[in-house]
């Protein structure tokens, strides 16, 4: 073979890392992630909608780690070749470059990229604020899709119970239907957990950026949301709902005088947890509690001029991430408890 046409080690290495970059950016198909449509899932469209929102979180910020690793590997390999001229050193240098490049791409890569693009602190804050606004809008879409999917499952569970109670469906057939539904819900939760993990990965990058443009925001949000559960007993039976909304589907019930633990939740609701592990929301007034002295509010961090908007966006981003994670946990508890039991 002509030497001019023979692939050089450095070219092969570059091609290999290019292929690695393409593989790192590849994602499984939706059918592989959520299963094929066999025509028997009444909530299929809601499951597709939830999974589709997850495509967003696998782009942009997370992609920096793969690109950083590949570019670092290529650079490390070429440096090794230039220093010694030996193919072995190309591989060693490439390996070191992958590790270093991956670390640079993954740790604070988003903030570093925005800092390189920004002319000053004001433009940095504006750029990060715009990204947070986009992220928040997507988090809203993901939360809505998950809510609609779990609502569909809970309504299907109630329909099975109603059919068994009325005699339209034999009890054994109802148990089989509920078992199948529970399996589908577990698949839904697996999708949501994968998305939540992606959200968390992006959130770690945003947290680094938030600390740079709105310092103290994370501490402020934590001080508002962290509260110790308080023992309580309801005066009468209380339905627990999947969300703090009056018309949200029920996931179970608390009996009169049953001991529970409650925490404040939005909209004059309380997040209730039973000794059996069931979690849901109920009106706070349903649980008389010993009056306790309110803790002193944490001092608000100083807000620089022009910082209010990005600070509000950052606080909303943190809260939306936490809310989605909690809703996944609540749905998981419902799938293990009364929400998908035949007797309910």
C-alpha cells in the first residue's frame, strides 16, 4: 500500500474519538425506552408525551461532557505523538486527555462556556437568566405531562374498582387488571425517574451558575422549604390526593384519629405521610396540631441591582426541580400502596 494512502495512527485515533462522540450523543429510540404500542394501553398518549419531554434534558448542557472528553482525548493523543513519535504514547496521551476533557466538560462546563461568551457580569446574568427561563418552561411541560399520565392511571384504577363493586367485572379478573395496571405504572415511574436524573444532572450545572450570578439563592430556597414533619391526627376520615389540588385524584384515605405526619404544602394543603408509607395531600385544616412557635425567617440574601429577575428565575428553577422529584416519589408510593389496590 502507498504510504500516502495508509491510515496514520493519529488519523485512526481522531476517527475513533469522532465515532465515540457520535455514540455519546446517540439516544435509544422512543419504542426502546417505553415499549411498543400493543393497542391495550389507554394511557399510551400520556406516556409518549412524558417521554418526549425528556428529549430536551439530554441536550445542550450534558453534551458538554462528551465533547470535552473527545476533544481532550484527541489533543492528548496528538501531544503524545508529537513528543515521542510513538503510537503507544498516542494511546496513553489520548486516555489521559479523555479523563481530563471529560472532567472539564462535566464539571462547571455550562458556567465556563457562558463566562467565555459574556462581556461582563450583567451579560452573564442575562444569558443565564434566559437559559433558566427556558429550563423552567420545559420543567412545567414535564410536570404537566407526568401529572396527566399519573391521573390517567389513577382514574383507570378507580374504573376497575367500580366495575368490580358493581359486578360488571369478576373479582379475579379485576385483580389481574389491577396487577397489569400496576406494572404499567411502574414503567411510567421508571421513565419519570430517568428524566428526573437528567434534570438533576442539568440542575447541578445550573446550581454552579446560580451561585455565580445570584449567590445565596439556594440557601434561601432551602430555608423556606425544609420543615420537620409534625405528628397529627385527623378529626374525620380524609382523602389523600396525588397533588395539592382539590380535584386531584385520590391515592388513599386516612382514617379518623389515625396518627400521621404532616408538613406544610402549597395552597393551604399539607403533605401527609402515614405509618404505612402512604404519601398524599389533604387540606391542612383537616389536621389539628399543637400550635408551635414559628421559626425566625432566614435573612434574605442581598440582591444586587438588576439581580432580582435572575434570582427569581433561579429560585423557581430550584423549586420546580424539587417539586418534580417529590411528585415522582409520591407516585411511586401510590403504586406500592392504596392507589392501585383493588380494595380502596
